[in-house]
């Protein structure tokens, strides 16, 4: 006890001051950590261009100005893929809706290397299928106006 008095501030005084001033500090020092839920296809941990297997195509169902369309982007660019849907988009859960078009006519762009899809302001994407090798992800993002990661097919 004698040592505490020689230091000018006792341990008991320190605790008292901490209680008096600590109320505000305690509120500041207690952050809340939350979990952000992401669609599996969006939660890829890989860097652009590192998908294994590599993305072979991105198929989309979208609406522009109230009209429903579909299109597919592969190494040949945008395609209305108006043939047999089980051959051209062989992702379980992806069903073409609307009219087949070349989506770049509406302002869409995509990259298989970076795994991104850019959506024009006048359109909304309802369904995306990402295919690579035998792997396929189908999800419903509701994207409009911006560039978005589609993720890797094996996620």
C-alpha cells in the first residue's frame, strides 16, 4: 500500500476514474461484428482470371424497358442462342425467358477473364448462369446499372 501512495495515484483511484470516464469509452470500445451474406457465386475468393475451371460462358435473363430478353456471352461475344437450350445453356436451373438477343446491342459487356458483367442503367439482370468445365452456377442477382463479379463456376 505504501508503494501505491508514493506513485501519486492509487490503484483504487485509477479504478474509480475508469468507472467515471469509462462509460463513454465503453460505448465506443464495443464494436459489433456482423456477417454479410453473399450469394455463392459472388463470394469467390479468387482473383480475376484465376477461375479453375476457366469460365466458358455467362448466360443472362434480363429486362430492359419492361421487355424480357436472354443472351449468352462466350469467347465469340454475345449470342442470342436461339437453338436448343439444353445444348447451348446446359446449366440446371437456368431457363431462357423472353426473346434471344445480342446483349451488347443494349449496352451490356462481359469478360470471361475477369469474370465480370456490366449492366446498363436501363436494364436489370434476373438470372445469371456461369459455366466452366462441368461446373455451373445459376443465381438471381437483380443487378442494374454497374459492373458486377459473376464468380467462378466451381464456387
